[in-house]
């Protein structure tokens, strides 16, 4: 029995029209009609009353329809299970090692693994801990790790590494010691500059934050390091700034996105000439990240 013909029969019943079913299945009406005729010959009973333009099931067709849907579902499940077994029979030659220097990046990888089970079977990725970003660069250069999800920064080209962009993520402003509520929605640069700033990840600068710092300082913003704040000045209105990846799924009643520029650009860092396995993973994981942006990042 032809699975396509069975699917065509089910689609005709669901849509109540041969024409609509043919369009949904990207077939010509004549091709679909021929599939149904062949199916009826195989079954040795008529599925439809072939009189007039209206689609009407025969008594045998009505009885066959729910079983046909069950057969299609069983067929699809069997194919998926067999494909998964086939991938495990021929597992990848090695793990794909993804360098992470902090818990936020590691958790992003774990979320991505959960959302891409087929890619996990195909590439066997592992999140590989590095003590700092400098060690990430070193491990990529030496081939100890394969790739790393990182925000764009000037160190990447300076180290001779390759950056493949993925998505822009907003900078978040986390307020404390505010003497009045912040305006709702994204903060403009002028609104944000009513408070002094502290960058949460000043020890790992990213390109967007460097450009933001230059612009803000040119307008007279106060930017300090947390450890440099005297206790006597601790109570002044302050915004802690961080890329939203480090504060996933934020409560927008408490924090605000910064409405300046496009945001921090997240991408994949590899050595200058990654091997074919790494290139294939990058190609296949990009649509996964685009499809699941809200689940991975919350605020985009």
C-alpha cells in the first residue's frame, strides 16, 4: 500500500475537497485522483462515491478513515524510530566540544541540546568548561575544543579566530537604589544616563558595550566599576548593564532593555579554518536557534 496515497485519502477527507487536498500536498488534481484510484484497486473497495463534484465517503470509506489515520501515525513513528537507531548504529567519530567559560553560556548550550535532539545524535556535542575567555581562545586555536558561543568582541579577529554571527540580543538594565520608578518599556540612552552605570561583565568586554561606553562617555555618563564605589556613595541611583543572555527570560517589571543600537551580537567562534564537522554543525544549528529564539533567550 502506498503511504502517499493513504495520506492523500486522509487529506481529502480532512479538507472535504480533492482540489484543496491536492494543493496542500503540492500535487496536481489528476495525480491525486490517480493515487486514490490505485489505492481503491489495492483495497478492492471504493472509498468515495464518484458522482458529482461533492466529496462523499462510502460506508467502507467511513470505516476505513480512522484506521488510515492510525496507520499513517504508526508509519511516521516507525520511520523516526528507525532513523534514530540508524544514527546510533553509526555514531560520530568524536564529540563536538563547545568551550564555555561561565555557567550562563553552559546553560545556553544545555537548552540548545534539549531543543535539538537530532543534532545531538548526529554530532554528540558536549559543553566543555574553560576557566576564562582567554583559555577559550587558546583551546580553539590548539584544536582542544571545536567552537564556542560568544558575543562579538575585538579579541576574536585579533586572535586569528573566525566569528559566525547568529542573533542580536538586547542589553538589559538592572536598576537598584532608584529614587523613582523607571519609565516603562525600553530605556533610551538619555533615560538610562540619569543613573550611573556598572557593566556586570567588565572583565570580558564585548564590541557593543565598548561602542556604548564611548557614546555614553561622550555625552557625560558616569560609568564605574562595582568594586570602586565608596560605601558612602553606594545608595546613588545605579543601573547594572548586562547582555540578556546572562539574564535569560527577565521579568520586565523589574528590569528594562536598553533601546540603543542593535544590541550585543551573539555568534559562533571557531579557529580560522574549522573542519567539515564543525561547519556542518554551524549550518544545521543556525535555523534551530532562529526557530527557538523566544525559548532560548526570552527577550529578543
